[in-house]
């Protein structure tokens, strides 16, 4: 991954300027060809990694701000899992103090809305059960950067997503051990353990989200990520994992897990992540962004800069089906006029994981628009167009995610 042109220190220093483009040999590319790859604008937005994630690979990520960091499109590898050093970061509030991971097993979560509510330490949770699952973690706003309306919020391209392996105890086993979910509870509500800023109404800042109680079937209280204790930045010592649902529902440093009759009235639920018409504002009357839908994109070749050697190429990318799992991917080399069946690569890690796909193709010299279109196991097909909305959520458009490259 260090051979990518974007990791070149000089390119990063000069990124965004004409000199940087010339240095990287991109000066002659049509603007459209640059737009789809690692854009000069995105490169220009790159800032140094903040201290709490200093362990991330700087060459693999775009640092939008200290709390919003995405994986570069050209840095996604072709193994199924996203290495922790490349995985995106999205924090609504600063993470808790590092002292909470000094004694991970001592972290406690309050379980409510069960017959016998009580607090459980990570140590106790570890004695109650163990499961491992792979899951796509994706921010609701991933792909927002492709909305021409430029909604406010981080202009993520494809990299506010990753496929992560989690280990922990299934939520349903914990609920069963505490006598089962209490009657009339329609939601599962998780609360983040951040210290809230003083002087503000806690409801306006707390990270607390509700999902339908049915989502508990595959939910997990996890302490391990990609085979290691969950880093603090990703929610250690304990994180609520809700497979198939958008990133925000996967509550980091979870301090309370409650089965509730109603959705939380925290602002991040009532007004945040709502699908409102362009120009509108999120409010409780609008639908929530919750389950993920079928989506795919191409990660190479040519995602870092847009140039490809003409001839035989392996067009590859990732595809996932949200709640259903992905069953098929087609690839187009001409912007969607003709489609070819792609082949899945590598192991199938279950319906919540993404799958890598590849199409072997001959790319003659010239400009090409590479697109991918996935179908999930329920027959839903990734749409050509995004559904417009004020927040720039849920962009699954294959046209928006097409990769413009020049073969030479
Ligand atoms: N406690 C807590 N959990 C949280 C958040 C947060 O700010 N605080 N951000 C959410 C959002 S919006 C996303 S997209 C994911 C990001 O997870 P990551 O930073 O581990 O990639 O965490 C979610 N869980
Ligand atoms: Mo998010």
C-alpha cells in the first residue's frame, strides 16, 4: 500500500496544487477522470493524523477532521477484511479518556428492559458466551461527497466503510441470562459512554440510538475487533454491534443497553439521520436512516489518480447487501451501457460481510468509465441514481460510484 502515488510525501505536501498533479503525472488528465479517483480536493483535505489514532496508516486514509477520517479508495486491499490501521473513524464527541482501556475487563454496561436488570462487567460478559462475525461498518453518509447538492456533513467518498471481524457475546444470550426481554419492548437502545460537554442539554449531544428489537437477533456486545482488543478509537473496551444497520447504531464504549417501549428522544435519533427532502431539516416525522441497502463500488485499478496501463486488467471492488447479503455483481466498462458478470473472490464471511469481486477485462487505450452494480439475495438491485435527501445519506448510486480511468 505504500507504493500508491498518493503516499508519496511530496505529493501529499503539494496536494491540490498544479505542481502536485504534475509531479504525480496527472497533469494531462481530463477533469472528469480526476474527479472519480483520489481527487485533488480530497488530497488537499488531508491533515496530519490526530494523536488518538496516530497508529493509523497515514498513506491509506484521508483526514477530513480530527473526528472524521476515511479510507482512500485506492488503499482498500483485496482481502476481505479492512485492516484496523486503514479503517475509517467517525466520532460525534471526543472519545473517553484512555484510562478506560487500562483495565478493559472492568468496564461496565447497564442492561435494562429485561426481567432482571443489572450491570455487567466485560469480565462477566466474557464468561457468558462467545461468537465472532464479520460485518460491514458503514457511515450513513458514506458517498455524500458525490451529491451535487453538497449537503452539509463530511463529503465522504467510498471510504467511510470497512469490513470488520468482531468477537463478543450475542445480545440475545445476555438478555436470556437476565430473564429475557421485558414485555412490550419494541426497541433496543444503546448509549455511548463519552463524557458529555458541560452546560448543554445531554439529550442534544448524547450518542444514543434505538433499533427495532428484532435487530437483537444478530447483535453482539463486542470486545475484540480484527483479532485484537477493540482500540479505544473504535469503541473499546465494549461496543454494540448491530449487523446490517448503518454505522451510527454500532455504539462505541457502550455504557447502557436497554430494551425500550419507544425510540430514544436523543437528538441524534429524533432529528439526526433522517431522510428529509432536499432543502429540508431532519425531524421526527421523516424516516430514519437505519438498515443498509445493497451497494458496491470498484476499488481498482486506477482509483489512485485515474491512470491504468492499457491491456489486460483485473477490475475489482467490494459488494454487500445490507441485511440480506449480496448474491451477484455486474461490472460495466462503458459507464453502464453493457454489463458483464463479475466473479466473487475469496471466502464468504457471511451475509453481513462484504465480498470482493473481480472482472478480467481488456482495456484499450483511452478513457473508460468503470461501474459495478450489485444484487442482494432478496433480489434488490443497486440503483443507477441516488435518492436525493437533505443529509446526503444512503448513497448507493452505481453511477455516482463509477470510476473514471484513462488507459495508456
Ligand atoms: N459512542 C459513540 N458511538 C458511535 C459514534 C460516536 O460518536 N460515539 N459514532 C457513530 C457513527 S456516526 C459511526 S459511522 C460509527 C463509526 O465507527 P468507527 O469510528 O469505529 O469507524 O460509530 C458510531 N458509533
Ligand atoms: Mo456515521
